[in-house]
């Protein structure tokens, strides 16, 4: 099952997508939260590949949108850092950096 929502972060909007347990029961959800300049991604997705493609990507863990936005980031690409994402940020702060 796929869940897609528009999430409002103060004056910015992002699109959240969850693919429920793509590996089957007992597996984590695959989560992507997209801004117009980049995205937050879960551990299912590959930060090294995002770097290779020049994406502004931020790695954040969590089982749902609220958790991903509340949790501290685990890593980022060079492009995300150029847009203002910094170590120690939470997902919500990082997501705002990835929006105009």
C-alpha cells in the first residue's frame, strides 16, 4: 500500500510518500519526503547513490512522517549541505532547507 500526503511545514509544503512494508510483514516502511529542491529519505534508499546523482538528499530514520520529521538526521549529501542542512538538525528543519 502507498500513502501520499501533503505536509505543511510553517509556510512551506512538502510531499510525503510511504510504501508500507515493501519487504513484507515485519519490515520497515519506505519513506520519502520531497521538497522542490531535494528530499528526506529513509534507510531503504541509498545516500551514496543520491550523492553520485547530485541530489540534495538527507537520511533520516523513522516509521512514519511524524517520526522522520522529529528525528535527528543521520547523513546528507554535499548538495543538501550547500542548501543549509547541518549535522544536528532534525528532519523538520532539514526539510525546510529543501524548499524554496
